[in-house]
């Protein structure tokens, strides 16, 4: 398991950084005081910071299972942890703040349930998505903390939050485990809207903005919708494949979007 560095033109792997845990989330890069940093979680092996130029380790931090990706703000880093099935009763989910350069712990706060995806910055608050994946649960939502670790807002819904959320103006756009879409404003603690297109199957993909300003979302079964951000109103429904799952986000281009099926099918849709 690990992170690979490759040359795009030749498609040849030129370096690899090995880990003892799965690296299933996206990497996050930043430059601080002229030094490049690349951050990625490695499951039960914790969080790594490496030099992307040399592929050498800068530091490693461990305090629970991390499948999430970090939020970097200047010289500070925020990340959440989850509790896999084997750790139930042994660990609690955490919200963590670290120093970017050293990986030293600045604060640790307990979360009500697991946080498997990256936190979001909204109105100077760090909002951690909540929801269990490894065990059955009817609870999800967000816990928002200040940069000092104080709890400032929360949202609880009846399903886990999934996929990559987006901060839009003062709100968070997200979807839950069953494909329902939400626009939530942590400042006034209100859900602006939510859709009713709940799928009987779980959804890992997330919403993407189209060139015309609308948004696109696919659930796991390949059922897609194009909808308006302001109202949540669905203007078009799309069917990908009858028996092929979708886990990846669509890829948006200037004339439409590409959708990738789990069995290898790729479709190009024009707007």
C-alpha cells in the first residue's frame, strides 16, 4: 500500500512511498515557507506528510483510523477519524488539529460519530461530516468547531454523510448514504432545501458543477439528476447503466461530462 508518483506523458511510475495502511482517499498539497508538503491518510497507519519532490517522509501522526482527507489552512491542518468494526468499543471518533510543519497536536476533540470524509471550512468554522459506514446506523450530519476547538454548530440527519461536500457561499452542499441532497447553512442552522430522490442503494459519488451553472449528481446505481443549486429542483434525470455501479465523481468538461462505471464503462454526455 502507498502513494505513487508518475510521469503523465510516459505514464511511468517514477517513485513510491510505502505505508502499512490503505491510501483510499485523495491527497492534499500545500506550500509553506517555500517548502512543499503532501498529506494523505493511510487507514490504520494514520496520517502522513511527505515531500512530494523527494517522496521522503516529513512526519507521521497516529490517533485512530483515518480514511479522511485533511483540510489545510495556512500552517494548521484539520482531520477527522472513524471507528472501523474492529475498533468498536476500543476507540472514539475524533476531530484533530495539527501543526502543518511538524505534525504536532494542537487539540483533539471527540466527535459523536465517525468522520470518514474531509472537513469543510464555512464561515471560519471547521465542519466535520458525520456518519458510520462499517456498522448499521440511522444517524449522520455535521459537527462544526471553531479554530480553537469550540463547538459552534451541528446538524443531525437520519443517514450518514457521504462523498465530497462543497462549501458554497455560507452553506454546505452534500449528499447522504441513500442519495438525498442537502444545502445546509451552519450560521443560521437551517437546511435551505433537501431533495426527495432517495435511492434504495448507497451513494459514494458527489455533486459537480456543470458549465451552465446547474449541478449534477449520480447515486451508486447509476441514476443521475441535474438540479438547480438555489432551489434543489431537479430539471433532468439520467440513467447510466442498468447493472453497473458508480462510485467515482463525474468529470466535467466544457461541453458536458464523463461518467465512469465500476465495471469499466465510460459515457460522455453532452449538455
